[in-house]
C-alpha cells in the first residue's frame, strides 16, 4: 500500500494559516549529503527536488511524531496550533 | 499576592497526565489539564497492549466502562528470516481468568474514556490548546503560557505529561536533546477483519480473547527493530518500530519496512483480505534508564514519555506513565500539607519513583539499549543460525541426523564459540 493511500485514512484538521515545520537556515539542504528527512519521515512530508535544489515541506500530512527534528538540527519543529493537525480515530 | 488560577496545571491528557489529574481531583485539588489535540487521545498512539495493574490501583472497576478490545491469553515471540519463522511463546488459562494481565486497546478511545473519568472526579480538561512555554520566576516554575488569547495560567505546581516531544522539560533544561539512538520510530496499521476471522486465524473462540506476537530477527536487516501483531475485536494491529539512528544509517523508510513485513509469508495470511482502517506513527523513548530526564525542579514534575519512561523489552509504557502520574500526584498532596513546592520538597517524587517497579525495572535493563547497539549479532546472526538449524532438523531429506548435527556444530564454530559464550555471559551479567 502506498503512503499516499494511507494518508487518506488519517483524520487531519489542516491549519491553512501556515506550516508548523520549516528549515531555519537558508541553503543548508543543498549541502546536506544524507537528506535524512526525505526518507525517515513516516508520511513523506519532505521531498527534495534535485533540479530546483529545493526542499518541499508538505506539512498537511505531518503526524507530529517529531522524528525529523531528531535527524536534522535545522528543522524548526513546532506543534500545530491547538486543535489542528492529526486526530486519530484508533491511535 | 501570588498569582494562582489552579493548584496544579497538568500539560498533556495522556495516561500520565490523566492519572495525575484523576488522583488530584479525587483528593479535592483544583486541577486543570491542557491538551493540544481536538480531544484527549487524538494525538496518542501505542502498539496497543495495556497492563491493568497500575490503573486498577486507581480505578478498581475500570473494566466495567473502559473501551477495551481483547484480554491477552497468548503471547508469542517470533524470530523472522526472509522465508521462515522460529517461534515460542506462552498460552495459559491463567491469562484467561480475571483479573486479566493485559488488554489490547486503542488509545484514541481509551484516553478519551480515561479523561472523562478525571472530569467526573472534578478535573477540568481544556482541549485544542498548546502550551508554549513555562513561566519561571526566581528559578521557580509558577505557570505556563498557552496559545490562547490571555492564555497564561498560574499554579503551585506544573506537571509535565507532554509526551516524547516534551517542550517543557526541554525549556527547563531537564532533558538533553534527544539523540537518534535513544528513540524508535514506530508505525502501525489497524487492519479491519470480521470478528470470526480474527478468532480463527489466531486460535481463540470469542472476541474477548486475544493474542500478541512480537517479531524480531534477521528479517530486519541488522536494524534494531521490533515488530508486533496484536488482535483487536474486529481488527488486527500490525506495526514495527526501529531505532532512528539505524533508519538513518540504513537509509530506510519505516513505511517501506512495514509493507515488507506485511508481505512476509508467515505474516500475510494473518492480515489477508483485511482493509486498512488507519495508519499512524509515533516515537517511543527507548534509551532506557540512562535516558530518563531529571524528574523535578522547583514547582515542577515530569511524568510518562516526557520523562522517557518506557520499558521496551516488555512493551510497557502506558502503565509506567500511569504509575508516575500517581506518584507525582501523591508527592503534590504531601507537599501541599507542608505548603512547600520547592525542588527539595518535590524531590520526594524521585524517591517514590526509585522505590517503584518503574525505576527498578528500568534499572535492571539499563545496559540493554547499548548492548543491542553493540551486539548486532543478537538480532541477526544468532537467530538466523537458530532458524537454519531448526530447518535442518525438521527437514527429512535422507541425510543422517548425526551428519546434520555435525554440520550444525561446524556452523556454531564459524559463529565463534568464545564470542557466543562471551555474549551470553555479558547478557547474564548485565541484566540482573
């Protein structure tokens, strides 16, 4: 089962006002060899476009596990605003 | 006059926070719980096994109303290789008699129920509110700032039960930054199946009896990984957790690993034909005893995952959370009598924890996380050897048994008698 299909099964309340995740240093991703965020995240929030040399952060899909901030010191990780983000049915 | 809205502010409506709130509210303490989710449990995940004892001490008849799935009558351990399983376990009728040892549960439902119990006891729970930082005055925690307008709250004591990503313990310098070798990233799927299918596949006769399977071995390619399969009433929970450092090192994606596990020839038949209902991810603190945070400071105590209280070997976490919440509440009640909420007064919490099974268990296994990191062969080469040896013995192919044993002995020699003996000795020495 693809991760895209699994995401449909998760309940979210998306904060349209903006991302709770960002990289806090300009151009740091260009130099990053491993790009651990792009494969460690369990819901594929982070994608790196080699051509554009740009990291995209699809914060809508974030399940707030916090793993990305442990593998990358430049990821600024906040909780979504109160009531927003993931809301599991089962958990 | 000193600002004070509540006696105690608890941050996080998981088992640790709610246990503390329940106990305090029952004793007449004015307590508020701040939860960032839409409801208590909305953000909470676990594999799904809940041990009853810690909660039963608090709410003796909780089974009457709590949303429980199945009580567990059989616990299996599987060593997985690419195409085989070598298993063991225990099924006992003793586990099929009340009081049961443990249950499968869904945390989004369970925590909601538990929170309701705390509300009935007199606690106030505010959802959809993020705690931004502690308010500290003269080195003492006196309250919290929330993301609500005019959202500052003041109390005698703040109890942090804000989970693995605890902002409060970090802000107060009670924990070091979490490093990738101290946490496991765990994912799980809940796969819906008819009740009868679950019963038949796992060998039980009704929807109240359940089975658990823990999985490890060379199948996980040298990463410190634990898989699990748990039965619910009309679904099966399947998942796995791997140490984050290993994921980085192997450039592995945890969802890919879960898909591979679901396709294993021994696992696939258990979930075949089921429909995935939910997919979820959560970090588990697995650093053990040495990773535990400082548990208190002036006007402040830490419980549950926020304090990194998980016994990974026995998949215990929610019960440790509840126990720590109860002990923090006890500590507050004593401190209130003295009117002293200083670090010195709250250090009683540390003492209570030290004397509880929580710290005793974690202390016993204190060397294990490091050992698993250093001795990869424990999860790879040795299980692979055992699986291959078992195959040779079971496989009747005309080769005399004596020759098979000789071949197996040769393979033992290749693994290294001395190294194996040393590993066995180290394990015996370090876990006691």
